[in-house]
């Protein structure tokens, strides 16, 4: 009897999850675009406060302070989230 063992190594990106190098580059570019965008962020499909915080670098608590009317459970694509005053 012959047994084959296959070992797969995956590079981990900075957040501890799996990902390819291109994905990391894309995230970095999005972050730079948001910073260049200015004082607000436009919600995209799949966004939540955690992802918006990670992409923009603005802590969740600050997002909540700047957007008291924001319902984190009901974000809508195209909705504007204030990042800075």
C-alpha cells in the first residue's frame, strides 16, 4: 500500500486570513482611494461598520459618533458614511 500526502502552504495576509498577494494590493489601493476621497465613504455591497473601519482606518466608535442616525444593521449600497468633520 502506498500513501500520498499532499501539503499545501498558503501565505497569510496581514489580517490573519488567507489571501493572495493581488488581493492585499487591491485592499491597500482601496484604502488609499478612500483616504484621497475625503470626508465620506460610499457604502458598497457587503459593507458593514467593521469593513468600513478597516478600509478607512476610522475606528468603529468614531464612525458611530459621526453618524448617529446610521443603523449598522441596515446599511444600503450608495449610502454616505461621514469619516471626518
